[in-house]
């Protein structure tokens, strides 16, 4: 068990998986793979996913009314593709991704990904020509390859959701 995480984040029995669903409701899922289409997270709420993969032509979309969509990923997290994360609200505080694993995470968000990512035990890589990430990232190590990261001051105080402490800007580096 991970200290500080609520017990409901972990799986007792395998929940259903999904491959390229057009919509996804808040709930628990085994593996969710988005490839060659758009999967809309239709409501604010908590999505718990063991493995989340968004492939090259897939899009994970959050609507413009999103204010508190939370995704907890406990196994592996790979988001790779042009416009792979689409947050129509353009507010990073509206989409929060919590990754409890230790495997490397790769984000190739495309034109503009607006989100807050909390992955304290995993190295995170932002990559891809033209990829931009707007929001906040808390990770073991952050690598930016041919991408742009824009820290959004609106994420200050959003918190990790795990221990009620706010994100803190620990350093700035202009690329």
C-alpha cells in the first residue's frame, strides 16, 4: 500500500477495461486504451484506472465545464500523440492526474495540454515538437525534450489531493 492514499484507489477484483470508448464515466477501470479516436470524460468526478494509454491518434478529452476531473492511475501511464490531452476549459486545475506508480511517464500532449500531474515516484518526460504543457507537474525527475512547459500560477494551492498540501514552485528554468 502507498502511505497516504485512500484504500479505494487500489483494486480488490479487476474492474472492466475499455479500448477506445467514445465516453467514459467516473468509476474504476482496469486498462483504458485510447487509440484512433476521442474518448470524452463526460463528467467531473474520480476516474481510477490501473493502466492508461493514449496512442498516436487517440485523444482524451475533458469538456469546457470541467472544474474537478481527477484521474488516479495505479499501474502505467503513457500519453503519446498529437492533441492527446484536450481540456476544453483550458484550465489546468480542471484536470488533475495522480500517478502512484514508479514506471517512467511520457507525455506528448500535442498542441496544448492543460492539466496538473502529480507523479512523485516516477520520472516524467515531456516530448514532441510543438508539444506544450500548461499547468503543474510534481515528479521524481522532469525532462523536457523539444516541448514547452508553462507553469500556471493558478495551480498554486490546488494541492496534491493526497495530503492537503499545496503544490509549491520549487524552481524555475527558462528553456
